[in-house]
């Protein structure tokens, strides 16, 4: 089933919002999950842990185990637990087969041992994982270490169960040599899986075979040393290397704290097994408590071996086609019987063994989820669990979506124990039919791992050949046309916003400070209108109003600096979005009206953290009101600074979703995923700019502007100007250095130890040493004018200079009083939108420009900038999530509900370009392949020299740039 946003109005100006969600209904007879209000979020979180969107999570983060309290008594308790486990199982199955490797442990159904509470659950987990048959063309899960340990444990338990009236049988059967001989004999007798040991054993003559010839007699004498003893010795040495001596995989060495890795692995493990078998034999069969310690040691032994195998079978992006196919965790679904039952000892022992190996290698590949009666499990202090989410599934879902409980990494790990209330069950069944569970996404590869490996080898060979060709012929500069871009003809016909009582040019004033006041008043009028509608609504009318906070700096009272921070343009975009969202809500009462609460974060966001604390406190107090006082999100964050980072972290802690505008630092991405940037981050921007400098013809052939011929070279050297004390500047500069292939020199400016004149002199000297030098300006825009003025007083004055910079330089390029369109200055900078009139702009961008021009003027300096469109899209995204939350929860529109909707797959045609968030979008990342443009600043306006990314949902993303169609960096 596809769910979209309802059409807001028949008006041609307001088409239905483009938003895409995917759900699938279950067939009849399939168990459903209890329909708790947090069930949808929990199932999404469960699936996100099973198949995370990022590769790193599979190998680096161990997910917290979940024990769901389903309540009930007697058989009803068992039935509820079984139904809940089987409902979650549906997420792991596809077409009556296992799409994911998992083990389902219904511990009330039989047992291994002869007494209650002696079932080794890790043994069952390994056996069920081993039986899993992967989907077509995917690598098989091999559990070699577990297979060996399983045989050893089973052997020890079998010997311990045998009567031994005379004593001594245990040592005879379980000493190192006896165990090694027995294990190897098992291998030689296995015709299907015996491998080389089986093949060699077949070469040895059978006992009693005719030795009539000398050759046969000689072979008989040598057979055992050659085909049995020597291979057995090598086989034993191999296991010792694999499990003890290997620095990469030697799990037994760390587990047993072996300081000197000498001696046989099987000898060491036999000592352990003999001790536990002795304890089992000496204990009374009826004394279950006395038998738990040796069983626990065996459980730990099995758990360590299993995790070692899972670590070897870990996922990897670049480690071969087999590892790339491993995109899911292995899951243990566990029934939780009452803590006072005999089977409860099995569960408690399994959880304790799992806790003992938590965060060890391989544990990140395992996800443990139980359902039933968790009271009494994992409560002992020595187990060291930090119990969380005891109030419900929604909170547990948030913990799962924080990528395996990062706060627990430094101390006790989280154990999530959510409760499903009694009303969502009907006796031993699910009340109301329950929630259908959709399987996790699976991918069938077009060919097998072997075929993909062959394609990789061919691709590597072709790449090496191309690189060799480039090395041979790439030393000389290329005689190609300069990347100047093309002028875009803009013809804007202003249009009004429906429902807005503001005349044409109503936001224009003589001074920027007065323009800022004008847009603040326009927002206040929309707020008053929404609040009046809420107050006038009758009890039977459904008018939903919620509050969104805008966090930004004020505009400078100094007109010469007012344009630097973009505060005016951003607020205009917020106002336009609020007008649109509220007008649509007037036409459709199922939509949510927004009140925008503008908060002043101070100059350069100096008070952002304090304001965030105050907003978070207000949000907590207003949470229960469910009216216009309820804060459901924050927009703004135009700059990446230490202060805005602390503010983002504050909102993350208080679980308030934030949609950022032009802050691009990767460091702003929060652990909990509550901060969502809309603009491409510094990593992708720096990759793009580095590729532009490396491969683009941006350096003039001569130093004299009078001799410019329109032919240019690529850059061989870059001087990176950055401020180490500025979060944005320092990160952007470092990432450019990381990705630029030529030589780089770092210049820390501004600085207390270097003036603008000294910075200009250093750059001039670098350029004298190497003509093909580009200046990468990662520092803030305020010092750019001072640098250029000083550069005009160096020995390089008025000689050709190429500068590439980030979106910060947009502010400088737009300032009318600063004329940067000089014949000696080739200035490139990034923007987040296409220039007005460009053919790749989507319809939403065109409509936004027409409306902006109507109220702010066709000649407004910010018309070609991305700040207003990004702010417009940010508030629309919050409004869209609020509408979806209202549709799902019938009036309960909260910050957590908005966050949940933002975590889903979203496609939105934005004024800043196409906005695509993938399914299970739980991370603090920008939209996929968001549009990014590098323009050259000229007296005729911005000229796009590089266009990459997605600008419309109706067209494929732009994947190449320049005359050679070079690849665009992607997310």
C-alpha cells in the first residue's frame, strides 16, 4: 500500500505535496504484532537493527538486547510470548523461507538434557543458524569454530552422564590426547564434510589387509604416520593457530587470558571440559542450582566460539563479494518463561553468557530479542545490565534507532525491557487483529559471488590501465577551454501567496534591519491568525495547531555586515513556508497549522546552547497540552559552530527533532539522529570541490590577465585557508586536504599570529613557486575582503588568481559594495540551488522564486541564494511530518511522533531540489545526493561550472560534470 499526503487544495498554485511511503499488508493466518501505539516504531527499529542502512553499524555497534514484557498468567502468558515472537519472525521471512539467518527458541518445548533447566540455548542458536540456507546467490554462513566446540561439549556431557563406578573414566575420555584423537576420528569418518583428513585416511590400508608384497608391507608400516598421525598433528596445530595464536581471530587467547600462546588449543579446552564434566557428574541430578555453574561455563564456551565465527563472517564493503552480501545481523528470538520455572534457568544462563561476551568480536553481528515474562532475568548485579525503556515500545524504538545504544559503550550496556499493556491482548491472543509485520528488505544479486569477483578483477585491470595511461601522458598541462560556465537568462514573473494579506514588495525596505523587522511582523501575523482559529474552534471542530521554533542569529545593525549571516533570507523562507502550510491546513482540517516561534541565538549563535536549553525545558512542560503550546520541532541552524553543535546535542538529548538549513559540518550529525541537515555536508562538498580543482580547467595559462586566452590548466597545488578555532572552517579545510590529489599547504587565517597582509604574502610566494596553484578558502567570509585588499599589495598584485570556496563565499559574492568580478580573479564558490532560470530547476523552485520576487523584489540579492529555499523546505518538512503523525495518531501530534515520521522513507519536491530520505532513515544525515552547484562569479551573475546531485524527483540525479563527464561524488 502506498500512502501519500492528502491533496491540500484545488488551487493550481498548491499541488498535492509529493511524499512517498511504503507499507505492505500481511496475508490471512500470519501472526501480527500487538497494536500498541509504539508498535509501528518498534517494528521499524527492530528491522533497522536487523538490516541497518550503514555498513559500519554491522561491525562496530552491538545492539542492546530487548526483553518484551507481554504479561499474562499460565498458558495465556506462554501463548502471548509465542505469538509476539512469531510476529517478529515474520520480519525475517520471505516467501515461506528465511530471508535472514535467525534462531527461534521456544524454551517451553522440550529440552536437550534429561533434567529441566539443562538446555544449552547457545547450542540451539548455533545449530539453527547453521541450518539457514541463504537466498539465491549469497554466501553461506560457515560456523567452523562452533562446530568443533559443539562436538567437544557434547562429548563432555555424554561422558559425564555415563556411570563410572571405578572412577578415572572422565580423565581417560576427556584428556587432551583422547579428545584430539576422538575429534580427528570423527573427521576422518565423515565422508561428506571430512575433507582432506577423510581423503588421507582412505589411503591407509585397512587393518588385517593382505601384506603379501614388499610394497604393501612398507605402505602398511608407513600408513599410520603418513596418513593419520602427521595430518592429525597438523590439524591440531591449525586449530591452535586459528583459535589461540592468531592475533586477528585468536578468541580463546583473550577469553582465557593466555599470556603465552603455546600448547595445543584442544589440550587447553579439554582441561576446561574435564573440570565441568567432573562437576556435573559429582552434583546431584536433582540439585539444579549446583549444576548451573558448570553448565554456564559450557554455555560461555559455545558463545565465544559462535561469536568468533560470526566475526569471521562479518560484513564488508570492500572485502569481496561474499562479505558485501552480508547486510543483516543474525537474530535470536527467545521465549521468556516465568522466572520461577525450570526452563527459566536456561534463559538466564544464556543471557549471562551473552553478557559475558558483549562487545567482544562478533557480538555486533548478533541481535537478541525475547518476549514473555522478563521479570527476574538479568537482575543480578554481577551481570551488569543497564535496564532501559521500561515504560513502552516507543522509547525502546528510539534506543534501537540510536544505533546500538552508544551511551552504554563506556559502561554497562543497555537492556531494553519494554512492556506491552494488557489491553492489547485478548486472553492468550492479540486484541483487535494486531499490526501486520512487513519483511526486511532483501536484495537478490544478479550473479553469484564468483561471477562478481571476476567482474571486479576485470574492472581493476581496466582501472590500472587507465591510471598508467594518465601517468604517462598527464604530466603536461592540458590546452583546454576554461570552466567558465554559461550565463543563465532569468525572467521572473512575480506571483502572490494565497491567503496572505501583504502587498507587492511588502518585505522590502531601505535598510536591511528594517527588512528583518518586516518579515518578523509577517510571521507574527500568521501566528495570530493560527492562534485565533484555535481559540475560536468549537469542541466538535478539529483544528490542530503546533509550535515550531526557529533558531537563528539576529541581523547586524551595521548595514555593511547585515548580509553576511543570511538571517534575513532564511526568515523569509520560513515565513513563506508557514503561509503555505497554514493555508493548506485551512482547506483541509486533517492538516496541522504551525506557529513559528523565532528565537534569537545571538551574534554568531553565541547564545545557541542556552536558548536550546530553554526551548527543551518549555517543550517538556508543554508536551501534554497537545495544542499550540506543544513544540514539535526546530528549524534553523544556518551555521556550524561549537555553539550550534552544543545546541543540536541539547535537542538530541531531549528528543526534539531539528531540520537544519545551511549548517554543513559533519560534526553536527548527532548520535540520536534528531538533527537533520538539508544541505550537503562538508565531506561531499569538499570531495566535489577537490575533484573540481583536480580535474577542472580552472587555472589560467598565464599570470597576465591581458594575455588570457580562454585556455586553462588543472590545479597541481592548493593553499588551504582555514580557521582552526571554527568548527565549519577547520573541518571543511581538513576534508579538502584529504580529498585533493595534488600538494597542499595549510594557512591558518584569521589568527593572532598572522595578519591579512602576511597571509597574502604567503599565498603569493606559493603561487610564484607553482603557477598552477589554487586558493581554497574554507575560512569565514568576513576576512575574504581583507585578504584580497592585501593581495593587491603583494608582488602578485593583479596577476591571475583562482579561488574556490564553500557556500560562505556566496555572501561575499552577493554584496553589491564588493566588486569581485575582476579580470584577474577567477572566483568559484558552492551554492545549494541552481540559478534562477536554469533548465534543471523543478516546478517547486520556480514557484518559490516567483513568490519570493513578489514580496522581496526581483532584484533582491538573495534571489539566487539557497538560504531562503532551504529554510522553506525545512519548515515544510516539519509540517509534512506533523500531517503524517496526525493521520497516524488522530490528533496526537508530538515531537516524538514527528521524529518517527522523519525516520521513514520520504520523497519531497523541494524549492532547493529533490529531497530523498531512504527507508529507516534513522541517522543524522542530509538527503541522498542533494543538489550541489559550483558557480563562477561574474559581472553577469553566477555561472554554473559544475552541477551535481538531484534537483527534481521527476528526473534522474545529475551524475557527471565537465567536458569529460567526470563522476559526481555521491552519498
